[in-house]
């Protein structure tokens, strides 16, 4: 999806307004990455039911073609750990704020 400048300006105003309201209550921002280790999906399989077909998994690295034909898959390089594009935030957030942790997603940091 491409968001043109006018639309992005609207998004920034909405984001900034909401951010100010949240911070007035004492909350802080956190960032959870888009690419997460595949192991998170295996650990929370029940949550992923029905989402498997929509997941994108990255298992390889790219390199420049030595023949000058653009980019190719590097056959000698494999990621240490497969990464997926997370379809939901729950998997990475759960691992960070799991039960028994002194930090919970609903408490103020």
C-alpha cells in the first residue's frame, strides 16, 4: 500500500493526537518488529490457526548476480533462523509480557 503525502499528513496528525492522549495517562510507546522468528508461531499455534496461509516466511539471503543480471538467491547463505512477517501482534507481545512476568501489557511501564 502506498500512502501519498496528503494521506500521510492525516495519519501523522491522528498518530500525534492519540500519542499525546496516551502519554497524558502515563503510558509509554513500545515497538514490536514486523519480522519475528518462526519459533514464535510454533509456540502459539492455536493463535495462528487459519493464519498460516497468509504468512510470508524468509529463509534466504539475496546477492548481486556476478553476471550482472540483477539480484539472485545466494545458494551458500541461509538465515540462522527463519523469519516470518507477523500477521498479528499477539505472538511477539505475548512472549514479552507473558504471565508471570513482572511487566504486563496493561500496566504502565
